[in-house]
C-alpha cells in the first residue's frame, strides 16, 4: 500500500489538518507573490516615482485607479502615447482619451518621459498590486503607574513619625509620673499641649534646628522644580501641549509610512517654508485642495472634517467648482518661542540638514494630533548645539569654513585644525554658543 494511503487510513485527522494548513497559509502565500517579482519591483519603483502623486492602483485619487487600465485600453487606443503626453494624444480625437479627459478635466496629466518597457513594468505592478493587510491592533490596557510623588510619601512618613512621637511622649510622661508617685513626689503638672511642645522644643534645640533646616531646604527644592517648568509644554517632565484644532488633521495618516497604509507625504509639501524661511508656516487650505478636490471622504472621519476644508475654500463638491464664499480656518499654534529668541527653520533644515522629527518628535508615526514634543528651552537647544555634528561634507554653505579648518594657506587659519582632532565639528565649535546667534 502506498505511504500516503497508509497515513490517510491510520491518521485521517492529521492529513486533513495538514491540507487545511496548506490551503490557509500556502495558497495565500502563493497568491501574494507576483509571477515576476523583479518586474513587479521595478514597476513599483517606476509607478511611485512618476505616477504615485496622482494615482493609486486600486483607489481613485486625483486621477482614476489604474488597476486593470491596460485591459480597458486594449483595442481602443495607444495607452503608451496617452501616458507619455495625454494632451498631445487627446488631439487625435481618440474616444477613450476624450472620455477620460471629460471626467477628470481641467487638470491635465503631466507628460512623463518613460519608455514602453517602463510603462509595461508600471502597469504590471498595478495589475498585480494587492493592498497590505494591516493586522488589527489589540487594545492593551496598561497598568496605572505607581505614584512617584516622593514629596507626598515624605509627608506621610513625617506625619506617622509625629503621631508616634506624640504617643511616646505621653507614655514617657505617664511612666515618669508613676516613678514620682512611687517616690512620694508630686507628679509633673498637666500643661496644655502647646506649652508641652514649647518646653520640648526648648530642651531639644539641636534636633529642632536640624529638622527645620531639612524642611526648609526640601520646600526650596520643590519650589525650584516647580519654577523650572513654568512655561514649558514639552519634554519628559511635563504633559505635552496638544490643543484641539478646528479640523481633525491626522499627521500620522498623511505623513506616515506607506507600508503601514499611510500616504507618506513629505513634510515640506505642506510646510513649504521650512526650507526657505524663518517660519515653517501653516499651509493654506488651497494646498489641502490639491488632493481633496478628488478625495472627499476620510478614512476615520468620513466626510465631516473634509467638509470643513470645503467650507473654508468655498468649494462645492456637487458642482465641482468654487463658490467664492470662503471662511478662515482658526488653527491654534502649537510651538511658541519667546520673542527674545531667534530661530530659523531654513538654517536648521536647508543648512543643518536636520530632519523634522529631531525637534518635532515622531509626528509621522504616532501623532494623530500635533503636539509639542520637545521642551524648546534654552538648555535643550544648548545641549543640542554642544553634541550635534554639522554635516559639512558636500554642503556648499560650509566650503569656506572647511577650507579654513583644513589649513588653507591662502586663508591663514591653520590653527583651526585643532577643531578636527575628534573627527567632527559641532555647532558649538562653529559659534553656536555665542549669545548673539540666538538673541538679537
């Protein structure tokens, strides 16, 4: 009897379980993999670099969903000519091209310099695209952290010692009166409590003095700690400032990673001033409308929040036109620096090559609502300037500085080579600790 038949006869349950596992996992894994993985990867790169700003494989964005688009064009026109330059091909009068234009005008598709092979690769990726299955997040209820207010425990311990001390004082007085009574002497007079405390303080001046000094220093430390965080709304020591905004804009959804089902929009697409000016700036609602002319339903909020953008810009989604009736959005500023401090986004982003997350925290992965992540105190800035290495290589802004540090004879600054002894240049070594750098 064949081996498989014997196993089936003796252990049918085992065979059924193996078949079920194969069907559940093996088949799914085979379906998830495209036939030509290399072509799929190449097409994905081409699609995201040239088409991803306006198209999704399976969801309508600014333009139509592209899954199956090649089959729709089959025998109806030249899809390659349409992709390369839609406006030129539109002049041929092709019915397919005309129908697409009538549905999505007035925004023309940007001409793309791709070969037919590259277009085929992008369409292969689109046709074989399968959205990533995001595992359902389990709601974890974290245990309430133990109370770490040390001062409260000190007060409790002090009160316990006070109660014990008063009790022992009463026991001591009773024992003393018993001894005096046995000796035939008059007992200690029963004085009022405050008088007894006053007498005890007079007899134990050293203990009282040390205790008073300890309490005074302790209270001063509490006052110092409380004063230290006045006006601080970020960092590890205080709750982060997280105001409720007029529109529930989800930073994680817009700026988060694609592999987590988010859009991965670059921060500077909306905050375009970050690389060019002192202020990053709050984007105008017209920037939102670049996408939301086509996207009218949010993933988590439905149409409610996007409708607020339409009201602000005067957009009528039914007529697909602007009405001219606009309403300002009253955003609440999250990050505020004192007027005496100078800070330039351009200096840090364009010259210093810092990522937004270094100051604003993980705003792209865990902040549904923007909050102040860093304390933005002078000490925090000074510490960063003392430790942060300046990326000078290949940065034209520092060409002359690098020439001086490397001892260019024409500049006469060979003595500055000492700053290169540890192999890096910090902001402090470039004058980042000079008062006038940040204070006018």
